């Protein structure tokens, strides 16, 4: 197996802890309104759904998943995460958060995706053909045809990957934003 670059290793390791740090910064900088929170649901809910849908198809390290959302994009989990994150940036009504998110995703997720692709290329002989047909991140409108038997969503895989945690996290962030908004409206926090 080829060695991942130093930054790819670091990015992969720090992405989750950095997410928790960013959540604190996010709540501190957020200036939500009921309208921005409501509008953000248009991006956050599909992002949570996409992550859950993708988790019900993927058998990590056991097979190259090419069906379901993986027939549209090679990285539906990351795309869902980006939708959730940028949706929350909209809910927070903060350009600073939006810019920070863009920088973080470029610095952390781009090298992580590239490292995972190198691993998949070595492990699965059909990866290059798959990658030639399916975009890395922004999805195709129509599914790519494969020789695979049509896969189907598995609730067991969804539960195995604990993807319900994304929904719980989204609800928690909305609750924290709502509390902050109420405190701001009552003059207990500066806006």
C-alpha cells in the first residue's frame, strides 16, 4: 500500500476533533435569525438525508460501492457533510463562518479524499474505471450504469455506521442556535 502524504495523514486524524473545535467557534460567531435557520433547512435536511442514504450502501474496505448515491458521486458522505456545514453557515448568518468552512474543507477534506482514493485505487482494480465515470464530489444527474447487481439501501449498514448521529448532531446545533437567538432577543447576549 502506498504511503499517504504527511498532511493527508494529519488531515484524516484531525478532521473530527477539529470539527468539535469549529462547533464552538461556530456558536460563538453565529448570529442566527428564525428566517436564516428556517432557510438553512433547505440544505441541511438533504445533506443529512444524503449521508444516511449513502451509509446504507457502503461496505467500507470490503467492496467498491458503485450503486445508490455512489452512482452519482464518489463521495456522497462528504458531499452530505458539506451541505450540512454550509447550511449551518447560512443559519448562522456569518460570512466569517462561511469563509472558515471553505478553508477548512479545502485543507482537511480535499487531502482526505485524495488519500482515500489512493487506497481505493490500490485495493480495488475497478476504481480507475469507476472514477472515470463518476465525479469526485459534485454529482451527476443520472446514475452511472455498472455491471454490479443493483445494490439497495440497508438499514443494518445505516445503523452499523451510526449515521443517525448526523441527525442528532443537526438537531443539537439547531437547538443551540435557537437558545442563542432567544438569549440575543432578550438582550442577554450581544448580537
